[in-house]
C-alpha cells in the first residue's frame, strides 16, 4: 500500500473531497470524488496495493481532471 496516500487520506481536513486515479500506460479512475472522513474506509480500500508499469503522467493528470 502507498503509505503517503494512506497518510494523506487519514490526515485530510474534515470536509475535503478526494478521488483516486491510477496510471501506467493509460489512466483509470479507482474512486470518484468523495468527502472525508465519511468515506475514508472506501478511499483506503481503493488504494492500489502495488506499483509498477509505465508512467504516463499526462494520462493520470487528464483523468484526474475528469474525476472532479
């Protein structure tokens, strides 16, 4: 699990909205924007368990913009 993402989610200010996008050679929405802390467990469950692959950062950024 990505400990930085875990810390970000668990330490988010109440009322913050967070979504999760993963990317490699393409991007995928893992979790649409939801409010914390009400949806903290859902967000944590949707964190990727491993990393690897390519790094199409622009794919991730474009997908992240559409999640909002």
